C-alpha cells in the first residue's frame, strides 16, 4: 500500500508542478489543485498508514492517529476556499485584461 | 485564566464579522466600528508591552487544553512588540483610508479587520499548524485588500500574488507533514525538545523540512529569488493597503525568528545552522538588489516597494549573525523600516494627487500643487527614510554597524548596507529635485486634505520620537534579543512538566 501511495503522490506532484509552470491561468489553477491534493495525501500519511483502525483510542487494539485527519480536514477547507477565490480572480483578470495569460498579456500575440 | 490574551485576535475577528453581517448599516457606523476596534488594539498593544516587558511569558491555553495537546497562545517580548507595531500601523492606515479610499470598493473595513486578526494571530500562536491557519487568514484578507479599488493593474498583480502564495501554502503543509511525521507534534515548544532529541538518521529530513519552511517564510518576507512578486503587488495596491502591507514582509521575518531560534535551535548540532548559512549571502544579495531597484524604479510607489525589499535584506543579514546585539539592532530597524515604508506609501499617494499628470510616475514632468508644504515634508521624510540623523533610521543603522563590526563577514554587511544607503539617498534626492525644484506653480492646485497631511506628518514625527526614546526602546529590544536566544524559558512556560535541561543554545 505504501508503494502505491507514494507513486500516487509522486504523479500528482509532478503533474501539479508541471501545470503550475504553464502560462495560462486555467492550467495554473489546475496545477495548484493537483498540488493541494498531493499535499493533503502527504499530510494524511504523516500519521502513518494503517487499515481497519478507528481514530478513537480504546475501540480497537490499534488506533489511527487522529491529528493528521484533523489537519487534512483544515487543509481541505482552506484549499477549497483558496481555489474558489483564485478561480474568480482569474475570471475577473481574463475579462479585464482580455486574455488568460498569467502575466496579463501574451508576449507573442500582443507585439505582433 | 486571564482571557485578555485572546482579545487581539477575537476583537478584530468579531468586528469584521459584524461589519460583514450589517453591511447595509450606514458607512459612518462601519468606519466607527473599525476605528474603535483598532484603537482597542493599540491599547491592547500597550498592555502587551507592559506585561511582557517584565520578562515573563504569558500563556493562554485555548479551551483550557494543556500543551502540547491544545493550541496555545504565547505572549513574549517579541510578540508584544509586533502586536503594538501592527496596531499602530493599522490605526494610521485606517485613518488615511477614511479620507475616501475606503469607499472605492466593498467591505474595506471588514477585510481590514480580518487582516489585523490574521496578523495578531500569527504573532501570538505557539503552534506551527495554527501559524499556517493564521497565515491563510491574513493572506485571504490581503488578496481581497490588494484588489480593493479595482483596475487592470491590480488584477494583474493580484494574480501573481495569489498564485505564489498558494504555492507557498502547499510548501508550508509539506514541511508541516514532514515535521509531524518525524516528531509527532506541532506545538513549537514540544517540537523543539523532540527535534533536539531526534536520532541522527532523521537529521537530513529535519534539515529538509527546515529549509522548506525557510522557503515559505522567504516568500512572505521576500528574500532574493522569491521577491519578484513584491514590487508589482505593492505598487499596484491602494495607498493605505500598501502601507499596511509594510508589516506583511515582517510577518515572514517574525516567523523566521520564531521558528529558527526556537524550534530548530536546540540539540547538539542544531538544525538551524544550515538555514543561517543560506540566509546570510541571500540576504546580502537581497539588500544589494533593493538598492539597485530603488535607483531604477519608475514611480515613487515602486521605489518604496524596493525600499521594503532593501529593509528585508538588511534585517535578515543582521539576524543571520545571531548575536544578542545584532538581533536587538535588527528589531529596532524593523520598527523603523515598517513605519517609514508605510509613511512613504501614504506620501506617494498624497503627492500623486497633487500632480497634474502621471500620478507618482517619474516619467511625467509637470508642476505640483502646494510645493512648499509637500516639498518640505518629502525632504524630511526622505532624510528619515535614508537613515540620516536625527531620525530612528540613523540610530538603528549605527547599532547594526556596531553589532556587525566584530563578526566574521561583518565588513560585507558594512559595504553593502552603506552602498545601498547611498543609492537610496541618490534616488530620493533625484525624485525631490525633479518634482519640487522646478519653476512654475500649478494655476489651480487640487485641494490638500489637511487631515491626511497631518497624519503623514505625525508618522514622520513618530519616527523622530522613536529616536528620542532610543534609550528605553533599545533596553527593551536588547532584553527581547536575550529572550529570543534563550528558548528554554519559552519551553518551560509552555510545557511546565517537561524535563528542564540546562544546555546552552548554540546559534
């Protein structure tokens, strides 16, 4: 399971960083989203991966660490709000600047 | 339990929420609420300084959960200093904004209060994840404040600012996950003890986590490779917002001080040594770049943004010497540079409104209204900014130079700091002579707002007052530096049951 988890994290991060470095706001936002998924999974794994263990002490012989779950929940909420904000901001910028380039101008088109 | 300590967070948070809920209420009422809250914060700042000045740590356990299980708020000298600085700066910015700028967009006052709540929370918290949460609070408020007033330049700068900070937040969480995976706690005091006792094979991972944190705080503080978002964002923001943002880079510096002098400072081979060795050259380069940027700016607001970068470079270079004298001097410079950067952003707006064309751009030439008054104000403010006597910039720079004189590599700091100061003087005097030293008066000068003028004058006056009060301020800051370099007191205050160790901190 650890191997699968690690590979998933790696793929998510790679795709996230690649998209983050693109020049259009939509792909950049997709990249940020993938990256935040990867980060959430990473946070979750910081409490070690266990199966079939409740996050409450005393219910079973082994219990999972509840704190990373709480951290991930907080991170998901914050990430969700931030993504919503950046989507609206990107739309606003696209309307005002009349293009979706992250610098607000397309260096190839505008100078032609 | 004394609940006063949570008020600097709760008060602006509740005020902001109230202003959002009752946004249909008369605008004057919203303004009044904002003022009342910010004025209370100033009083709370004074309370914090007097309480923490005695040398004790004040600990507030949220929900009465003992550390390390619950979240703690801690007031020490540094936190008290930052709280009062934020409150004073916030009050000045709010006063300036109520000159009419706060009407240019929706919910200015509520966002302003949320920003203050986030800042105060970041200064008070004793938990690393909580620090992340407060960073997000202050960031989301700052995103919206940056866009206040609208316009293409703001949308463009806002996009960069938001995206780089979101990437920074992702990195922050990666560092937190690594630290939690290794140490099993996120309480700063507890983390410090566990990292000190960590097995040797964890050292590379810990160093990696510490450097990721350095990158995150470096984005906030604007260290060299991570600063290119700053000039555009700060020069696009409306004047009171840009002035408030003067404290935002200082949040990054505060976080660096807190985390690297507490969390990573203990143990036989402290993790923070790697960070200091990276910080020193980068800070010097930042300082140099700030000086060059000041000289090459095309508007007064961009110039001020580079002055912010210059001050960050100076601060971090001084801090990375890690001696009590250097830390004290850096904190003095922090107060001075925050106040002066804010003053200059407000002054740029005040001057720009009097020019017939170009607002604050250097390329536009033309007469300026109220030349005598504004020219003298600019002259005095320029002297204060450049760090010439009799203002507090001079005091802090002399202290920095004295503190770094005997350090290895201190001469580098001398050279770069003095050269950048020269560049600042050249740039400011060039601006002054271009704008004020030309024949011809505007036929019908725009009305000069007396209140705003008085406000900017009194901010310059505050800077002079800081220099006059140099002795008690320096005493306080020296004690702050000593407290920062002795993290065992902090740990003992947060975790009374933890085994007291007597080992000295190796910076």
